[in-house]
């Protein structure tokens, strides 16, 4: 079991524990905001389970029906998380409306706030670990899960502020009012997760920094060989995998063996720079050179 899968399973365990704490905080206080915070943890748990399923599917090797692998399964998981975040926000808004219609005094608020604060701290640490590990391992599912948990941390902080102010001022309407603000923040975060995942599903190109790395690797090897230029560079990403393809122009008299050797060297350089790269190179004769929008090698 690799580190990414261990973290995904850890998210389920952490989600169960945090949800239990938030349910205790809700039962102790009767707060609408704390109840909404506890119910959002159910979404966290569901999405953590979805991440495990997505990661297992994404790890499957390429087959006849999926010759490019199953890496995009992680993006589907991330989209699901975004949708669930939005649904949680809508549910919170409904509960907040009920709280506006019938505000009530809170029971044992200090104990409930302490328990909720502890749950939020645990979520914050775990969310930071997931985002960091997901970016290092190029796993959009883990990053999305971490960002989702981070929205829960923000929600919990907002709930704590709202409940605290309601207790201090006696304005019970602050409890559902803060729940509304938290729900709006969750809606924005959910859209961000969905938008980021859709970019992968739509085969968006890699970032400018990664593109610069790719160009540098091609140019460094190409200048040492017989290649003239590389053009029509295209990239896309699917989970941890980066797909790269381009045309490599060589003199017409270049032998097949020589062309193959330099292609192998460029591919090795790209895979060293981006370990999960999948490289396709199309060799063309010299008269196909474009001399614009290219990686010029000689």
C-alpha cells in the first residue's frame, strides 16, 4: 500500500473521529450552526471514501479498453467532492433559515465550543497534510480532499465565532446568521474544486512552469544531437501522469537508428524531469521545419 492510499484511508478514520466530536458539540449545545458543522462532516466522510475508490481505479494498469490508463478516475472523484460540498452548503442554508424563524438559547455553550474547536484543529492539521502530500504526489483527488477539509476548518472557525458572539451578546439570531456565511464560503470552495477538476477532464495543458521544464529538457538533449527543432508541442495531465507529444525535425539523411537514439535520450530527459511523463515523438524531415513557435535545437 503506497503513501497516497494510506493517507486516503487515514482521511476516513479522521473523518469518523471528527464527525463524532462535532455531533457531541451539537448535542451539548443544540446550536443550529454546530449541527450544520456536524452534518458537513458526513460529506467529508463520504468524499474520503470516494477518494479511496478513485485511487484504486486510477492505479489500474492500461488495458485494451483503456490504453492510456485509468488516471482520470481521480478527477471524477474530485468533481463528486465539489458537488457534495455544494449540497452541504444548500442543506446548511435550509437549517439556518429554520434557525432564523425560531431562534433558541444554547445549552452548555462553552463545552460545545471547546469540543468543536478541538475537532477543527484536527481537521486543519490533516487538511494541510493531504494538500501537501497530494501536490507532491500529483494526486488531484488528495488535493481536492484536503481543500474540502480546509473549507470545513473555515466553517468550524466561523461557527465558533458565531456561537461565541451569540452567547456573549445574547443575540441568538447570530447562530443561524453565521451558518449562512459559512454556507456561502462552502459554495465558493465547492465551485473551486469542481472547476479545478474539470480542467483535467477537459485535457487542459500543464502549467507554464512545467511547460518551461519540458522545453528546457528537449532543448538540452536536442542541441547535443542531430535534431534541428521540435515543434507542435502539446501537453495534458491526468492525475499524476503528464502526456507530452511533439514533432522532432531532423536532417533527411539521418538514419533510423540515429533518430531513434536521440528520441530515446529526449524521452529519458523528460521522464527525469517529470517522472510520470508519457512521451510521444514524431520524427519529421528537415523541410518540415517551422522556425516559429518551436523549441529550436540547432
